């Protein structure tokens, strides 16, 4: 699955309209895939020592780059990671993870992060079916069975990572038409699904969370999906002009 270093522009920045060459386009897709896959882990992984170690490395890479368009989100994560009591942090975040994402009760935390609950009120209804239809059209089925209904934010972010991964394969075989089709699938899923609920969900998460760690995760996620929409607009515009 997509994984690797988090480069300075992993919190998605628009590539120049002068970008050309299969290698650079494949690298842009690789960076974007890594971003989406990594962001999904905030919503699918209970924080532990391994998760913190991986995150610390990624935050350090952003700091070393010196330019970060989502600096406030990184600041929140850095503040949490710098706490001297790592064991206490992990314990607190495990509780907060459960409260924010598991939907144990209406009085305990927000609804769990399923698109159908934030765009409607019913799990496994029309919204979930529409998401699954998008997956099927792209050649996928269940993205992550452990998440239950597949309109979970973690599954949707992983789906975008997998679409980017397919785009990489297209560039590796120099199939520009297949890459352009992947761009369209990515853009359509953003427009029809992620952008219709994730930014608002992330803003609610920022209000609901009592931990800077998850406020930072929400800020990064909100920024990434909005910025990536611009990336895809630029790529598709460039492709149409050729």
C-alpha cells in the first residue's frame, strides 16, 4: 500500500503549470497518494508508540522544508508530540480516539465519521450506496472492511490514495490517457463526496476535540482535500490544453 516519507509538499500544494515529463507527474501522484493514505491513519489507527514515531518523522520533514501551507495543523501536532509524558499522551489520545470516532453514544461524542451521517441521517442508505458505486466504477470493492460501512472518512481517503496509486502505474507504462481518466475519477470523487462533507466535518472536529493532536489532524485533512481540488483542476486544465 502507498507509504513513505512525507515530503515538504505532502500537504498538497499546486504544482506549477510548467510541470511536464512523466517522471514528475508520477512523483506528484506518489506524493498525493502518500498524503491521503497517511491522513486516513488519524481516523483508523489508535495512537501508539509506532504511530507517534512515524508521525514525528513526518513532522520533522515538514519543519526541515521550512515552508508549510498547513502550519497551524503541524503546530498542533508538534505541541502534542513534544509532551514529556509520552505514555500519558497515548492514554489520553486513545480515550479521545474512541470518543471522537467510535460513536458510542450521542452524549459522549460526535457521530462517527461516516459521510452518510453528515450528509443525511442513515447509515447504509443512498449515500453509502453512491460511495460504493464510485469504488466499483474505479475497479475497487470494499476498501477497509474493519471500518464497517465504506463511506467512513478513513475508507474514502484510502480510496483517493489508491486512485493516485493507479495513476502512478499509468505513468509508469506511459499511458497518458489512463492517467487522465484517473484524474477525472479523483476529481469526481472529491466533488461528489469528500468536498461535500469532509471540510465541514473537520471544522466540527476542531470544535469537539479536547486534544490539540486531533485538532491538528482535522486542520491538515481540511487543508489537504481543499488544496488537492486545485491540484486536480490544474492537472486537468493542462491535459485539456495539450
